[in-house]
């Protein structure tokens, strides 16, 4: 599995033993608590549900309290499901920490990109602008989207103005530079998706391991 949920703290830089400057993203990861165990016999597949950050009791409704009580797990604010590989086994209440990760491995980081609101087609898709000469009415407009007589409609997925950002994005094969267990911190080379304080999921890379 080798997966953990955390939040993006920000970016900084460190120096390697050779004196090379390395830009890193600081991720406060875990500890995660196993709040539910799913098995192939009862659910059709093997997985665990993990929780991150404590949830105050007065902020949880009765169904949520009942779920955590059933599995004898503490209340958690953020829940995420992680598939298990063959042979892996976890118990409800067990903790997953950054100590389970090794320095120098490749990881995939998934987060929610920054939302930029409604944007035009030039910023959103990188379209070229129209003529800037006198009389032009298409300086930054999308232009023709479809033929008039046939099909007399705009096809789905046509690039145009609309909501930009706030998408689930995964950056693959990033270097896990340093693990700081006493502070629940991972230092990952390069940038990861999302704003400061946003939730991220860090897992061992599916591809790219040497």
C-alpha cells in the first residue's frame, strides 16, 4: 500500500551532502488511523478506510458517530479509502505514519489544483487572440464554435470559456528527499498540486521505481 494522507505546508529548499540546492515541498503527513477494514468476503475487495485530523464530537452527526463507534476508532475529519495489495493486513485503530516511508524512493502525489474561477478561452486553453486592428470584434473571443446548418450545435468538450482549476491532479515519480518522523513531515522534491493547507495523498510510485 504505502499510502498516506496529509496536507501541503508550503515550499522551501535544502542542500544535499554534495552542496546541491534542492527545492522541496513540505507535507505534514499523518498520522492516519485505520477507521474501517474492507475484505473480499464482505465487500468484494480488500481495502482500508483511513482518517486524518481529529474531529470534535459536537461537529459529527449521529450516523458519523455510529460508523466510528462500530469500528472502535476515534473521530476523524477527513476520510479516504486505500486499496490493499495481496498479503497486506491492517486492523481498525492501527496508525499509519511517515516512518513507514523510505528516503530516496519515487512517490506519486495527488491533490486538488488551485481554483481560478471562470476564465476565458485564451487563459484557460492557450488560444491565440484575434486581430487587434480597428474594427475587429474578436480580440479575445472564442470565435466560431460550430457550423450553422449542420450539425447546428456545439459538440461536447469543445474548448471554450468556463471554470478553470480545482481539479484532481496527480504528479508522478517525484523524489522523496527526506523523512522527519518526529514531526510527521515528508520533504518531496519539486512542486505538488494545490494551495497551502490543501489535502494531498502520497503513495509509492506505481511506475518509475528503480
